[in-house]
């Protein structure tokens, strides 16, 4: 791969109408998939499932 991956590349997959404002960072970068109860922020990495945020500082908790 050449160069770092950027979140803006993923934002281009979603129109502005498909994005919502993220409660974590305030940017209009929160997206979901059809029939999913999960929301993902492509700016800060926040993940919410069923309305509850499950990530910690942009990271999912590791099981183990």
C-alpha cells in the first residue's frame, strides 16, 4: 500500500443525507447499514449498538 489510509475515503461511500452527527465528536460522519442497530463514526471511531456506545476512546474492548 502506498500512503496512509484516511477516513475521508470511507466517507465518500456515503452521501451527506446518509450521515448523521456523531454524539462523540460532533462531526457529520456517523453512518449505519440497512437493518443494522449499530452506528459507526468514520471520524472518531465511535461505535454504538442499540443506542449504547460500546467503544472506549475509539477502540472496542478486547475480550480475553
